[in-house]
C-alpha cells in the first residue's frame, strides 16, 4: 500500500470491507473471502486512487518490484479476473472496476479508509472495554486511546500475508525417545497444511535448496539450516519446534522466527500428560500459531481436524509413514513401500499410507498392485484432513477410474478451499490436457507457476500445452523462465528436447540429451527419447540399440514397469513398420515383465495376435469404470486396432469413432486418428483418410516423436492415390521419402513406399 495508507486497518465500499492485514474481503457480514495476493494488491491500489486511471505498468511495478520473470500481461489479467469474480463484477458490465483499453483500470466508486485499532490484551476487563469505546468515540485517535488505557504501549502484532512462505524445521527432541523423531514434524506438517492461510514450502523445494547448500538431501533441518533454507527460498519465517520431558509430562514449544532478522514473530506451547496426549498437544500449538500469525478464526475452526482423526492416532505409524515419505521424496519408491506397509499394519485405517503405497506401485509400473491401495485410501478418505481428502479423491479418479471430469470437479473445489495450494492447479492442468483442452490446461499451469515459481513441473506442463497449440516460440520462452528460476533440469529439459525435435534443432537435442544423461533418473529416459527420435526418421537399427539400452537401464534400477513400457513401445513401432515377428518378440518380453500398460495392449493388437489381444482388452474393459477416459478412448482404440489387423475396416471405424473427441489429448496424441486413417484406406475411402492423415501432419506439437507422425505422410500419399490425384500423391510421397532419406533400407514399409512411388512417376 502507499505510504499514506499504512496506518489504516481496512477499507469500506458498497457494503464490502477489505481487511488490509489479512487480505480478507467481507460483504454485509457474510463469511470472509481471502483474496489471492495479487488480486488483493490490485484492489488496494485501485482503492488508493478512486476515479483515477491506474496503468498496467504501475500494477506491474507494484506486484513485481524486483523484476521477477513472469508473463505480466497474463498474470495481471488472471488476477483481475479473480478479483472481479469475488466482487461480482464484469469487464463488459462494470460496476466497480472500469477497463480502459491500452491504458489500465479505474475504480468507479468511493472508498472509506478505516483507522488502525490497537489490540487489547486478553486479560482486559469489561470496564476497560467500555473505556476503550468511549476513547474511540470521544477521544482523538491514538492519543485518546493511550489516555484511556493509562499507557502509551501498543502491542506489536506480527502477522503473515497469504503469499508469505514458511519453512518447517525439524523438531528438537530433547527427550531421548526415538519414537518422536520424524513423527512429530510429520504430525505438525499435517496439522499446519490444513490451513488455507499458511503456505509451507514443499519438501521438493527443501531438497533442491539443501542440494544448493551442499548439504545431504536428508540433512536434519536444524533451526540454523532451516533459516538458511528460508533465506534462499525468499520465505518469510521458520517454524521451530521442540519437545522435552518434564517429569512424566511432555512440553511442546512452537515459535515462528523471521529468517532474515532472527526476530521472534510468535510463539506458543502446550503440555501432554503422556505419549497418548502428544498428538492432541500438536493440534493445540498448531491452532495457536495459526491464530497468532494472522489466520482468521473462521478458517481455523473450519479446517482444524484433530490429528488422530485427520491422519492416525498412532505415533509409531506416523513415524513409519514419515520415513516412507522421505524415501518417496528422494525417488526411492521401492524403499518406501515396506515403510508404508508398516504404517498400515500399525494403523489399518491410515488413509494416506494407503495412498502413497499405491502411488509407489504406480511409479514402479506395478499397475496391478496400484489400484487396491488407492481404492482403499478413497474408502478411508474421511480419516484424512480436508486437504488430504482432495489429494486422495484426485488420485482415485486420475489413476484408478480415469474419470478426468471427476478429477477436475474435485480440484476446482480444492483450489477454492486452498487458494495458495499449487497442487490442484497442476492436476487440473494434467486432466484438461488429457481431454485436449489445451488452453484451459495452460491457464492452470500458469496459475501453478504464479503460486510457486520454483516448482518445476508446471513449466513442463505449460510447454507441452503451448507445443500442442503450435506456439513454439512461447514454449521456448517458458523454458527460458525455468532457466532463470534454475528449475530447468529433469522433466523440463526432457520436454525442451521434444520441442527441439519438433523444430528440427539437432544441436539443441544433442546438448539436452547430454545434460539429461548425467541426471539421476533420466539416464535411461533420455535413451528412450533418442530411440523414438531415431525411429521417426526410419533409423531403426539405431532406435533398437537405444531402446535395448534404455530397458536394460530400467532393469538395473529394478524398474520392471518402465522396462515393460519400453518393450511394448518397441513392439508398436515394429508392427507399424511391418516387422510383425520382431513386434511379437517385444510383446513377449513385455509380458514376462508383467507389463499391463496401454502400450502393451496396443502392441498385442497391432502385432496381429487377435485372440490374445481380445482377452487383454476384455479384461481392461471389465475393470474400467463406466464413463472413464479409459473406456471412452483406450478400449475403443484397442478394439479398433484388433479389427483393423483382422481386415474388418467397417468394424474398426465403428470402434474408433468414439475415440475422436479425446484423441488429441495427452493420452493418445492422435494415435487413434492414424488407425482411423488406415481403416479408411482399407475401405477405399481416400477423401476421409486424407483428412485423418492431414490432421496428424498439421499438429506436430501434439504428435511429437510418435512414429506414425512420419508415416502419416505415406498415408496421405496413398489417400491421394485412391482419389486419383497423382500430383498431390507424388508430393506427399516425396515428403515421406525426404523424412526417411537416411532410413535403414530393409524396413518393409519403406520398400513398399518406394515401389508405390515408382508407379507414380
């Protein structure tokens, strides 16, 4: 706020009141709505200058005074849209905020600024309260208030804003009892994460920061280390906690410390009669610190389930779960599984332990063992906090039922309840991408980046969306933003590799492949990406060798699921290229690895084993909930592929028709469109076939390095041949042969293409 307004507590206008401390907006006594930080700052800025134009440049300087790298235009527009939604306003029919094209915004009404009111100690009497009211009415501001109290002391209030981030340090355990190690911090984290006001920085970012500090990834977050993490992440405060024994009782102390100055911002303590009361004490100090740091009583009451109800009543189970999460965070899902299982043995109703057990199996590719624990977590979701319930429901619909619409609905409620939480936006981005709603997906990833610019995955998601929309220059800009934030490693670099592939930038591909090959977890993945890139251009021998090395790397890391996916992918490629015997060998290898992915089902179908493929697809269909994306997209695609290999074009087209609305999304990348084009060719319907293949050619940013992206040119040539348009057929065939100019000469489909081209001369 401007200098002249710092002494005020609130602004009133048109039945609204904006609390300048908490950022809450109230209307006529209704429950308050906490504005996102950027929307709050814009509203405060407009209210400071009613009737005057506030330019977008002025807003930019207010929101990002340090030159932070963001998309200013989009971020300001998004913040303004959220503000208008809360006010019930609109740009088209403005009541409060007028938009002046290419100039800025103007507040259309008036504003009453309300003076700061000092807080009175809780020990104050009713008589003191009456005197205070007299002083405020009949006195003259702060001077009269001081006389009424007989003092000139105004208690200093340390409050955080919604955007302020907090680092949670480890408990200092002075009891010598090992059961408290890890468990208490995990319990406190669960309690604090119920708050929609407090913004704890993620464990992922803590590990990244520890790495930059040359500290072990599992370094204990002592108060000193936590303060350095706090400073490096531009956070506002550290929460330091300790426990000690006093006779037979335990004392818990929690305090918030300014990480820049070391000044204490707030503190609280609680005592527990015995170990059974420890979790209750954690709940008490959590509620107290939330209140003292500025959270409203309304949200504390609403989001403050007791720890025993929200997670587990067992300290031992909580400790095992915490250790499991630690291994999970370091990428050791295999090591995390027995710890989550131990937590479940200690507390069979531990919902979050079931969830992360299922997630661990998912990462390891053991899909047959994934669904049971996630389904159990869903059944026990009432044994979790509000925020954890949102996470459980999202995982259930995303990983088990494949009901993207339900996952989206859940996450929309999640973001309303926890506007500072980045996770629902990431899940919304993914599921909208799966439904080919790329503009909406991009919007959600931008929101995630705005909320946490140091989190890597939103950058990669937004790059995928922009590539799908053929906005390659913007995708490069997003990568540059990730570089500026130093979060471009791993998945962000992998997506940048795909962008370089689409743009035929071989030098950038080589540079990124070299970088990824040196990063833990990506050594094998980059080999797979290089294999797919080589296959796209028909360099099959190179592709086979790279796939073999990639699968071997996965097996060395005991990742059988990924190895099975690589084998299945190789089977699909060989089948498309006409090497059916080689394709079947890859299918058998995937089967030995118990690969149950959609790649495996499609590989069986395309390899020509209709009987086995039908069994697999029937099983998938029986296990697929009605209305799921798997049922709408994958099952029809698999059945269509089976009928195509049987030579039944009409039946194949009937199945593939239902996949059309979703085939451009992340799960399919126009693969169903390619199969449909092949079915139209088989049915001698050249015009319809040409439309399917052209769709693929026009969307390189969606198709990426899928092998049918190159084969679509051949399909288009064959479509024009059926129509009798020889010049166009010749041009399309030349495009295919140019792509495959360095291809291995013995590939069956290449031999066929060359023979067809000769006839076109």
